[in-house]
C-alpha cells in the first residue's frame, strides 16, 4: 500500500470553513477533508469569508469541495440547468481561493428527456466550465450515481459516453463512491469484484480517478439505492475496502468517508480504514 494514500472524511464547517472544518478533521483523525461551501440543498452562491478561505488554503490540508445536491446538467428544466451552471462555476472559483484540489459534482439524470439530449447538454454547458478552470485551479470530479431513475452515469462503463460528451477534457476526472458503485451492480463484496471494478475503471479512464468516497451500503448489490452505512456494518463489509486500497489504480488516491453518525462514528470508520491501509505491510508506491 502506498504511504501517500490519505484517509479522511466529509467534515462539518460549523464555526467557519477552516476553523470549524480543521477542528472537526482533527477530532476524527482525518488526513484530508471534503466540505460544502454553500447550502448543500439550495442554490445560494455563498461568498465565504476571506480569512477562513485563506486559512484553509494555507493549512496544507488536502481539500475537496462537494457541489450542492440539486446540481443536474442533464435536466430538461431550464431553471435547474441555469442554477447548475451558476453554482458549479461559483464552487470552482471558491475552490481556487480555498486551495481545493477538486470539486465533486454528481453526474445527474436525464429526468424526462432522452439520454442523447442530456449528453448534448453536458457538451454545451459543462464543457465550457472545464475550459474556464485555470492551471492552478481544482479539477472537476464526476461522481457516478446509484443507478436509480434516468441517471446518466452509474456504472463504471457509463463513464465512457459521459467523458466523451465532455471531449475527454483533462480537467474532467472521477470520484468513485463505493456505495453508489455497489448499488449500480458492481459487486465489491464478491471474490474478484474489487479487481474487476477498478480494472474496468482504469481501462476506461486511466489516471482520472482522483478520490474515492468510502461508504458501506445498507442495501444489497444492484439495489439502486443510495443509502450509506458505516464501514464494515453494511452489505459490502470491511475487507473489500482493504482490497480497494491495494489496487494499483488507487495508489495515492485519497479516501473520504461520507458515513452516518457524528464524530465518534466517523473516527471509528477512519481508524478502521487506516488499519486496513497500514496492515498490508508494503512500503512505497
């Protein structure tokens, strides 16, 4: 296992983006963090506080920002599409100021329109945002979903047409959520399931995996339900997470929990993942 793989979590920013976020990170033993910089269930373009942004940037802690849940570049609703463009651009700019390594965005749903029309919308409206990212700005991490409804991207294989719609832009990268992948049909709990999933991901999008959301699943493989569980307490189990961290495609890729509970449960999940990481005994990458 490479020593450069950092394990952390999505942290509370109550008390300030840096002040609260870094305090919570220390409390749960997080080596990297993910945060919201706006209301995760709204469209408000929260400006942030310059001193908190600067403090986070100067901390040196690897940081990712998650866009609000409402973002959907495949939506036929003009207001949803306009809001998605505005808040994703805003979050990318906040990421630049905060020193974030990446901004995570859900890959969205076609809702009531055709998949082809939704992918054309990606090309028309999301690709220009990728072009706006400066060299020192954050990547945009595409997070496949659990497969419910008319989701545009759930399986690893769905990433191929999605990235093609974005002209395989180099700033379009990937955040793989283990609960989502399991729900979409990638049986990470089965013998060889981890290798099969991450081999396929590397074949389709080599070098684009930039973060893993490590979440167990309350539901069985293929259920198409996005219900996170604490590590080892769900249908995936603990052992596959060790297999994930030992896969060559995951070398150096940060691991971020988004599991249920408060600080005590988050600390337990991170400690378990660290044991799985460090117990392999190998050094280097």
